[in-house]
């Protein structure tokens, strides 16, 4: 037969139902005076126009902030992979640049210190002096770049980690 409920359970059910749903009468005018307090006043034409203008302005501003091409054109299937690997590639790029700088520095220092350099290219003493100055300048610039990259690595903990690609 029917379920037996106590009076306190009925009151709790009515109380929760009243809290979860509130009455709002937009187009209906109830006959009961107690329910008329839930009637929503009709907005005027000016209020509706202002609300529409605000919503249209918000939509235009949000559309202006977004990249239209990204909404129209489909993304490539691997865009997320590129995004995820970009940080690791930046670190590898710095390491590659550092290795290239190191190789250039070694070659320049060998060329400056070596007498064979002038004999292989048959330079005049003036050319040899000029090459030595350029070599020393290049060597100093490479050392400055190396110091800068080391300072960057000290501030970037990801650059010091070992990268392993599957």
C-alpha cells in the first residue's frame, strides 16, 4: 500500500522543494494575492534595448579578442604535440647553440694559436695581425655569449634537466 511518512519528513520534503524551485511569473498574473509577489514586472522597451546593446557589445568585444582564423580553420591533428614539445625544443635549441659556439670557439682559438693558419692561407703579416684581432674579438664575443647562456640556464630549471624522447 502507501508509504508511511512522518510529519517531520513531509515538512523537510516541502522545505527542500521550496528552496530548490522559486516561482517566477513572467506572462501569467495569478489570482491569489500571495502568489502575485512572484510576478516579474514587464521590462520597458528602453530597458530591453539597453540589455540587447550590452550583450551585442560584449559579443563584439569577445569576438575581437579571439583569433578568427583559429575558429574558422581546422587545427592540424598534431597541434597539441607541438605545444607540449615546444618547451623541450627550446632547451635543446639553447644546448645546440651552445655546442655550436663551443665548436667555433675551439676552432678560432686553434687558428689564433696556430702558425699553420698563416702558412695555409699564405697571409701577409698585416693580414695575420688583422686575423688575430678578429679572432680574439670573436673569441671574446663567444665567451660573453656562453656566460649569458649559462646565466639563462641557472634561472631555468628545465634547461638543467636531462631530456629523454621516446
